[in-house]
């Protein structure tokens, strides 16, 4: 695992996703599903968020 991947993994691990999801979905905050935020927006699954963060190649 490269530095960028480790950084992304740690960022995802340390971010309390349940703070950012509707109350009804808090128990699914880390499930590998998209979570509806409103009628038009969904939160990406943790797997997709990780891939996006890794693709950014944050230094």
C-alpha cells in the first residue's frame, strides 16, 4: 500500500460517516451501499469514496 493509499485508508477510517447520514441510515453508514441524502443526492459507498480519494493522489 503506497503512501497515498494509506492516507486515504486512514482518512476514511477516522471520519465518522454516521455524522453525515440521515438518522434513519446511521446504522448503515459504513455499509457498501449508496445512502440517500435527499431526493436528488446520494452519499457514495465507502469503497467508491476510497477509490475517488486514491485517484486524487493527495500528497
